[in-house]
C-alpha cells in the first residue's frame, strides 16, 4: 500500500531528525515528545522560497511551532542557503 509505505518513510525521517536534534524542537527549544506525536517535518528554507526537499533543509518542529514559523525566512535559513550556494526567492 502506497500510503503505508509513505507513513513508514516519514516516521523514519522524523526519527532521524529527532535524533540529530537531540529530541529538541528547533523553533522553541523545548523537548519533542518521545513518540514524536504532535510534530511536523519543516523545510528550513521554505519550498515556496526555493528551498529544496532534501535532508539538509529539514528539521522537526512541534506542530504549533511549525504553524507559527510558516514560511518565515529565518537567520538559520539565510545561513543554510549561503552554505549551499543558493539564493532565497521572495514569495
């Protein structure tokens, strides 16, 4: 089933991101739930601004933090874009 494979892939990605972030939300610096409930995978450089859908541009945030961040261009996004030699497009 395609949906089941997608969910498993997303769960593995979320677990990998949580591990690399030491189970801490990159937006609010508060702990993520051990079971990762209530989390969203976020594009640091928003895709609407030219951010790629690749691992180095992903982070795990609480769902409420991801909604708060929305498509904001953060200092982290600017630094990441510079590191990868790309420009951020305005919306």
